[in-house]
C-alpha cells in the first residue's frame, strides 16, 4: 500500500509538472525528503501543502531510509535521486530549486549540497542522523568497524545486522556492509558538520530546530556556522519537539522561500 500511495502521488506530480501553465509562480520549486523509517503521510506534509498553496511545485521523494525501503541502496544513490529531481524541476522551467528535508531528509539535503549538487537553497527541518556522535558513544562503533573491515577486504556485499535508532526508538535491521557504511561512517556523507563545511559556494541555508530536539543544545556551532555565509541563511528556533518542528516553523519557511524566490 505504501508503494502504491507513493506511486500515485508521484504520477499526479508528473502530470502537474507537465501542465506548467497551471503553476501560479514557477519562480521556485522544492525537492522534499522525509525522515527515517517514514511512512505516508510524512511529518513534513503540512509544509509541502503550504508550499504548493503558493503555486510552487514540490517533488516528494521516497528515500532509501523510508519504512518501505530500509537501506536498500547506498547514500550515493540517494544523492542521485535528488539530482534527478532537481533536473526534472529545471527542465520544467523552475528558476530556483531548494532541496529540503525533515530529520534524515535534512541530513540528505545538506549532504547533497556538500557534494556539490545543483541547488539554489537548502531547507533543513530538524536535521537528524549523527553518525559521528553515535560512533563516539559506542552505539554503532562495533558495526561500523566490522563494515569497514568487510569493505576493505572486498566483502562489501556481505549482509550485516545492526540496531538502528530513531529519536530514542530502536529497530533491528540488516543490509549490505557497504550500504551500511555509506550512512553510518562517522567520516562519511552522513556527517552534517563535514557536509556543511564542504558546500562549495554560498547558498541560502534555512536551519529549523525545535527547543525540545536532541540536537538543539548543540546550537548553530554544530554545523550551521560551518556553511559558507549567505545573506539569506537563517538559523531559526521554534518551540517544538523533533517530529513537529516542520509544523511549528511552517510560516517562517514559506516567508523564507519567498525571499529566495525574489532574488535578482
């Protein structure tokens, strides 16, 4: 059912994109990504609806960390999904493309930008997934070290079991060693401080964090401050927990997108 729902939504989106005259304003479009283990409807849905209400197109992606996929492809494939969606919007005449996400989706938006991906802005709502911290705490150390050994010895396709955590919840999963390592290596794509520091040129970054989010105490110094400065970048704090942060910041998000769309 999950796959069918996403297929229907994607089909409807493609039909909408084909009807460019129906857009109220194609000045900006958004590639949107959900959080870890997400199943429809995603927590960020009200934000997507608010963006579409402005007449701007939104492409919703089903990422490898979705509840229906559970790490079936490596992080590099996820970045390709984003790139394909950006090209789709560009081909339809969208002037500026913002790559956005909630939780793990925000991590991916930042990783895509840090990898030099084509985009005009980053919307990171309650960014999540912190492999360096997980490794340092010992939560993933044993599995990461095993995955590294397997990949180094040419056995990256061997499946390994691991315990995945999501805002205090735990889930036993398994995937190929090289896939696991692509997400959980503390030196890899999932490390947000590294990714923000690697963003090759200044682009607007909207970092939205809730006061009850586990990452809130780290402040802007954790990763936001490491991105190339841009006059439209914002570090915004809302009174919320991790899951409800997109809802709490919806109005600020739309207002910020309008400023990005209005750039000369």
